[in-house]
């Protein structure tokens, strides 16, 4: 009975629902029709505005076309009459009014004016108004109104059309303005009225009445509304019919359903209990799955055959495999996401109690009855293996039969990483090379590391609970600690050097860093301090400081300290208005001693010289090693320039005394240059420079002496520096040339060779003699490059003469002392001769007597190698040095050249004559030829020939010649 009542109730309810649906559909249909009608009316009005805009653009185009047409035809002359009068703005135009050939009066009108007059009558036709205006107007009639002012500003700025809706005489109009287009005739008219080109800018605007367009839109809208009303009526009728018919069908359906349900009522009653039971089971299963999904552990449940029953949400996240993919899978497929291979999981172990967990695949697991648990790595999960903690057990039914297995898995990788990190940090803390102390907010020690015990002597248990002030040394005062704590409290940080005390009472310096650690409420919870013992660093700094200011060999102040102390002395001299002297002391022959006896003896000599210099000075005087074998002495205060001279004499006497070093008696002497403040300089660099210049003059004066600086020395030094710079440029620019002086056989008068003499062809000074630059080239080392270049030019000339058939025998080239000291000299000369294909017999090398005796043993070796190459050798300037006959007979030379100083007065000076004759006799006895240089008179020639001189060279025969003049000289013989 209740079922039948429900059916009747539902029948009535469904009919009401159908009725409501029909009413809602009618309302929706009405809203749709009303919306369509409204949108159509809006579109009609919008189209009306678009048509008005088009009309405005057409009107503006007509105006523009008219003005362009008029401009192409020049000026516009119209017949005067009631409607055409002369323009008052063109009064000053001479051709404004003219007569036609028929005698009619014509007046000049511009196109803009004509267009304005035409458009002035346009409103009488259909209400359209057109105007041309600008902000700079010709008369008040053309002045822009308020809308035009705004439009002109926009049009002039954008150069685009501008339009808007306005009300004129209470009626709506569309106004549009376009920029004024300037034609040539427009600009000409503007010029007539006195307006500059470009000054008049404006626009042409048109006013279109909108009422006609709105009327057309209303007519269109009325027609559309009638159509929509008809559609609405048809729709409402259809909705009413369908609703009524649906209600009838629903009532019939409900009646039939009531009959069917009455028959099945008994069957449904029987089934209800079973459905309720199934629903409860499904709900229980769903609740269980929800619980499993929200568990933090990944859960896997399989049945007895190994098919997946539950694959939890956490397991899907852990493996990256969704649950719907794995449901129902068996045959160990659930293990693949973990291990990448068919390795059983714990659920398989618990289902197979006979498998021993001690097997290799299950290392780390244990079994306790039905439960297996342990830890392992899941190797199949991406690039990084996961560390898993897993437990599994069997599932049994109410009868105790195994129906499946469950496994709970937890990814403990992060925990393992955290544990490893904690262990690493703990190891770093304990193994750190710096001592670490952690205190609480009350500054009580709560933790220390191993280095703390090493540095302080306090073991950890002794330090815990103590205040770090137990390490206080007492060296720093209260102000120091106040500043330190103020920094910690304000910035949470302090770092610096501090002295502390060890447990045994010893003090040591340390580098300390303190950091305040803050927690909630910005309150300090701990202090973290780390420090290291910097005793060795302090000692190293002291040593570095000592090395930075002291010469390690002599223990004298070094150059850096000298500059500081001299700067201070200069400041005192300037304030006290007294003089100061600087001595530059250089040891003579120190390089020879160093090279001969060894660096050990040289170092001993420098130490002894330093000691002697210190013993020669007053307590207030300064002595320093400047570098190498150079020392500097400073007298901070002198009364006159006699005092430096006295001290220089004392230094000369003291330093020149013999030295007994390492079983050797060593002799050296000082060359001293002196500069005095303020006469010779007011700065450290000036005094050093001028003392150095004076020292070089002392060396030039014969050494073992002193020189006071003079302005003439400064000038000479500048000239020498200029010469050095010019020499470097000369080498770069290839400014050297060779002249050739003939060498004549004394018996036959035949030319037997030429001596190649270098000349410097300077662009500024012309031809420069070698006497002016050879010595500077020797000192600076430039002689090596010059000498190599001279030898190349001589070889090149010899090759040219040989190829041209010039009858020369050989060319003599001078070697410098620096060149003779080059170990690779023979190889270099051989390379140059091979390059120019010059035979060794075509070249002769000349070396000075003093040059060979500086290093006789090495000279003999080098000359021997050159002689073995087939090159002839000669000793130049013989007699000016101090040759030992024992060495002379060992030199493999072919000729000796008597110096010009002995030839000059040979006919009047008996000593020169004796030296010359003895040299000739000795040379012949040694089997060597003799060449006499500087022969200028017949008497000199007669004496030399009489005593058997072999070869003559000098102005008596020829001065040094250019290469071409030398060839011509040979041809004249």
C-alpha cells in the first residue's frame, strides 16, 4: 500500500516538475527574443553612426578634391557681383582685381574661401555644415569653436582624423575633422597674407545631422521587432503544447510503473536485505582503502596467487606507477618498479616460509613467525637508489587459512641522508683544525671539540659548564671586551686577534670568531666561537717584517727601509733648515772578484764591507745595502759640504784596506758619489739620482775616489741618456753605415785590404764619429747589436765586391769586448758568412790588446776557434795595454797593429820610435806581421819602412771611404 502511495505521489510531483520546466523554458525563450531584439536595435543605431561617419568622410573628400582641383589650376578668379566681392585680406596683392578681355571685373579668390562660401549655403539643402579653420585664423569668422579647439590639438598632434558626437541647435550631429592639406597655391596665398610657410596649420571639419540616420534606424528596428514578436508567439505556443503532452505521458507512465511495482513488491522485499549487506561490505572495503591511502607507509596487498589487490596512494607516489596500472597484476610484476628485475619482495617471503631470509637477495632481513622485516636499497627507482624500511606478514581468514599477504614500505632515504649529514657534521666538528666552543645564552660552555683541548689544555669535561673567561689572558683591557661584546650584541658577529691563556698558564695569540645565534623573539640562545693558534703566523709576520726592511746578507737596512728613513730625515731637514748628504758607494772590481773566487767569497766581502761602513759612521748616520755591490750612506745633518768630504775620505781608507776571506787576500776600493740636500735635490729620487751620477763620474775618474755632484754632471748624464736613446732608435731605423780605409803593403804600395769603420748617419746630427757613441754602446750592451750589424754589412759588401770582380783581398772588422765574451760568437759569425757566401779568408777580425787581457784564457779559446774557421786575426791598439808576452805568444793572431798614439810623434819622440821599432822586431820574431795605424806624413812612412813595418794605414794614403769611393780608389792605382 505504501508503494502505491509513493507512486501516486511521484506521479503528481513529476507532473509539477514538467510544468515548472515548461514555465522556465518559456521565460528563457522570452529573454532570448528580448535580448536579440535589443541587440538588433543597438546594431541599427551603430550602423546609423557608421553611415554618418562615411557621409562625413565623403564630404571632407569632396572639399579636399575641390581644393586639389583648384590648386592644379592656379589662382581662382571669379566674376564680381552681389555674391562675389573682393577679399579684404588680399588688398595688398597687386593682381587681386583684373579686367577680362570682355571688360568684366574679376577678383581673386582662394579655394578655401570659395569652399567656405559654398558650404555656408549647404545647410539650406540638407543640414550638412563644412568649415575650414585653424588656431591661427585670418578673421574672427574663421575662429575655431570649443569643439574645434580640442579637435585641432588632437589632429595637429596625431595627423589623423578625429570625430565626436555633439549637439547643434539642440539636435545631434556627428562632427569630423581631418588635417588641412597644404597645396602650393595655399602656401602662396598664405605668403600674400604675411603668414610664414608652415606657421598656419589647421583642419577641415564637417557636421553631419544624425536625425535622418536615426530615423532610418528606428524604421528598421520597428520591422525587426514585429518579426521577433511573431517568433516569440510561435515559440510560446510550442512550449505550451509540448509541456501539456509531456505531462499526459508522465501520468500514463507512472500508472504503468505502479502496476509493475505492485507485482515486484514481494521480490524487492526479499532482495533488500542482501543489498544492504553488500552495501555494508562495499562501504567497509572503501573505508579500509581510504585508511590505507592516508597511511604514511606505502602498502601492498596480494592474494594467495600473487595478484595485486591493493596498491596504495603512497606506493604509487613512491614508485611512480599509478594504482590502476598495477591492480590485478601478478607474476612478480609488482617488484619491477623497485628493483628493475624479477626479485621477490617481502610479501613473497611471507607466503613462502621455506625460503631463508639469510640468502643473498634478502641480506638485512629477519623472520619472526608470519612477519618478515628489514631494510634494503631499491635499485630500480630512477637514477638514485632509495633506502627502504619494509615489514610484511601473511593475511589469514577466519579459519586461519592464508588468503594473501600485506607489505608496508617506508622510504627512509631522507632520514638516512639526515643521519649521514649529522654524522658528517659531528665529524667535522670534532676533526676541525680550529677549536670550537658552543655556549648557552648565559655563556656557559655546553660543547667543545678535540682542537679545543689541544689549544687550551682543558679536556671537554673540565670545560663544560665553565665560562670562557677561564681562558682570559689579562693582556686586553676592559675597553677591548666592551667593544667586542657591543659588536656581538648589535651585529651577532665579532672577529679579531686576542691573547689567551692555556691551562698551564702560558699565553698565546689566537684568531677568534664569535657568532650569536638567535631563536624565537630574536632572543640569543647560544654563542658559537671558533679560534686557531696564530703563534706561527705571528712569528712569520715578524720574520716577513724583518725581511721586508732588512738585507738578509749584510743585516743592513734594505732599499725600502732606506727610502723610509731618508724620507723622514728629509722632512726633519726641511723643518730644521739644515743640510743632508747622501753617499752612493759602489765597489770596484767586485764582479771580477765574484767571478774569479766564487759567490761565497763575494758574499763574505759584502758582509765585511758592510761592517766596515758601519764602523766608519756616527750613531745617527744611516747605512743600507742598495743592491748588488752598491751601498748608500746618509748623513742626516751636516753643517757644511766639508763634512761629507771627510766622511768619504774615511770610507775610502777603511774600505780599501785588504780583506782576508776564505784563505784569499782580496783587494777592492769604493767609488763614491755624493749629493747634498737642498743644493742637489729636494726629494729622495733626486738625491739618489744625482749621487748615482756623481758615482759614475768617480769611476770615470779612475775609481777609488769620490765626486761631489755638480750641475755639469747632470747635464752630461742627460746628454749620455739622450745619446743612448738615439742609439736605440738608430739600431731600429738602420742608421749605421760602413766606411773603408785602405791598408797598403809597405814594400809594393799595393792595397792588401780595407778596415771597415762604422759611422752613424744621424738624421739630426749627420755623420757621427764612433768616438762619440762606441763607449756608450759598450756600457749599455747595445754594442752587441751594432757589432753584429757591422759584421753583416761587411760580409754583404765583400760578397758584392767578389761578385763584381773588385780586386780586394780582405775586409777587417773590429770586435768589441762584449762580443768577445759571447760564448756563441763563432757560431753567429759562421752563420752570417754562410748566409752571404763569404769565404773565411775574405774576413779579418781585430781585437784590442786590453780586451784580450781581461780574460786571457777565455780569449785564447775563442780566438783559437775563430782561427780554426780560417779567419785571420789581428790585435789592435797594441802597446796601449799591459800584455804579457807569455800570453801574447799563445794568441793565434796573424798581425799586431801599432796604435796611432805611437806613430804620431815617431819621427821626433825617441820613446815612440823605440816602442815602434821594438814592436816590429818582436812581432817578426813571433812570426806575425805589423800594421801601423794613423800614418799621415812621409817621414813617418820612411821610418816604418826602414824598420820593416809590413802594412801601412792612414791619411797619407787615404781617409776612410764609402764603398763606391773605395772601388774608385782601387781603379786609380
